[in-house]
């Protein structure tokens, strides 16, 4: 791990058309930048992050999730804009200090890059290593001209000849370079170009002119793809989902029609699990030895030895164990253990214990318009269909609640609870009503 990593995340990301910084846009539930940092930490203990646009917000998010692991630098975009300016120490035209001489330079919008990709670049022979990707349609990208195992030039698309435009090798913008080379070349950078920016690619040109060996690392994978638009974001997310789903299936999780299943990166699986088509599992959910049936949604909840769905919605902070959750049941911030809730129920802010049965149409009325209140339901409670439980409420064990009841008061163990109005039958009422 004798190398430093610099991650450039200073850009405005104008093509995202968003108030949110580009690197904080999420792929499979996690910001783009988090993926790069997590992988970089596998190969280095010296991570540097270059910020400018909305730097305070990005720094806050990084410090919440990677405490004391990142060194922050702030690019002076007014004086030293561009990728070359990102490496300049506080606006001075020299590289900022890193712990190690060998420096891997990454972009903050490449969530698919892996530690193994970084290692390959670091192990490349030569004075400078450059990531190169093959694109079916390279139009608009700078072409990398290679002779045998050396980079001879990087040509901007608008400067290419017709022959050069047919080259499908483009610069991915990831480099390995020695500090001494940066110290020699950064002061030579100028912004005499259309964008009036300092380009890091000029370092490559200087290296070639000074007869340094610039080694290309050619990749046909999508791991080096960057995100510049929301179209790119959707494409990269599909690639990340494919990676997540393949990994889960290789670890024994059954996925039915996997391309229809959305699973975020922080979701954990344990034991033998089965996920049917159209399921969405997000946040820090944990699924253990359970069946999630089609078109159900699980959000930041724990499902243990249970079956959920189809078409169920488990909202955040729920823990469901040894339980059957059926069609159109919604659970929120609740703990259910050994429960049956077959269909058409809302169970919010409640605890339901072993052996209890929740009938169709049962709801916990947990919100009075001002505050949320809790409902406790003990063991072996049978709640009839279309019952409203008005919180705060405690139903002890071994209670039977008749269908259609609205329960607002406490009861004792062993009670039968009824709160219906008396049924009235009016003779010939049908004919009287429709005679009109």
C-alpha cells in the first residue's frame, strides 16, 4: 500500500442539471463518490479528495461515512480551473503533499472502478500509466494514439484526422504518476486553450516530449466509465445492479427474473433466500432465510425466517421474524415475531407477539395529526377483519377482537372485545328505496 490516491471531485457537473453535486448522486442507494473511496481504501492508506463546487456539503457527507480517513484539498477554480488545477496546492502551481511518491489519480464520478483495476494501473511498467477504454462510438472523446506498448499522443476529437477518428481507444482520465514528474510538469501547465483551463492531459504530452514511457492500460470493461449526465447515471446503475445480482446468485440467493429486481448495495443476505420478480430492496436491509414474493418493497428493515408478499410494503425500521406477511400489507417501524398478517392491513409503530393473527383490513391508527403513538399486541391475539386499533394502545395476550371493531380502550387478558353498532333490518327497505 505504498502509494497515494488523489480523487478529483471539484467539478460542477452542469450536465446533470441538478442542485445536488454530481458525486453525491446515488447509484443503488449510495453516492458515486462513496464507491470510489471504498475501493481506494483497499489499496492505500493515503486518500486525498479535491473539492470545490459545494465543497462543504460533500466534505460533511464524506466525514459522516469515512471519519478520519480522507485528506481534503480545495481547488481554486477562479485562478486554476481544470483537471490540472485540481492537483495544485492551494492554487500554487505545484503538487500538494502526499504521503507516498507514487500517485494514483482518479475521478470522483467512476463508481464502477474496482480496487483490482487500480492495482493493475499501479503495477504497469513505465514512467506514467494511463487508463484507456475501448468505445464502440468514441465520437466526442479524445483518442489515444498507441504504438506497441507506448502512448504516442492524445488527440482531442476536433483535432483528429478522419483516420484518427476511426480509432476507438479513448482516455478514461485515470493516471499513475510519480510526484517528481508532477513537480516538474505542473508549473509548465498553461490555460491557453478554448476553455481557459489547466489540463492534466498536458502532463502526458510533456512526458512524451521528454521521452518518458507512457504506458496504456487498455480495458474493454465499463469499470472506467464516468457519469456526466442522468442518462449516464442510469446506465451505470444498471451495470452496478448487474454486478450486485450476479454476486448474490453466486453466493446462493435465488433471484427470479433477476433483471426485474432492484437491490441496493448495502443490503445484506444470510442463509438461503429467494427473491421473486419485481422486488425492490433498499437501504441497510437484512434478509435472512426468507422468501420475498413478487413486487414487494423492503426498505431498511430486517426480515428473518419469514415470507413477505406478493405486493407487500415493509417500510423502514421494521423487524419481521418467523412471520407471514401477505398481499397489500404495509408495515412501518414495527416488530413482528411469529405473526400472520395475510392481506390488506397497515401495521405502523407497533409490536406484535407470537401467535397473533391480523385479519384483513386491520389498521393501527398511529398518528393523531400531531404525534405518532405506539400499539402493543401480545401473544395469541386474534384481531378480526376491518378493525381499527387507536394508539396509544396495549392489547394483552389471549384476546379476541371482533370484526369491525374500533378499539380505543385497554382490555384484560382473555377478553372478547366488541365495539359494533347494533344491526337494524328494515322490512321491504330495498323496494322502498329503489321505488324512487
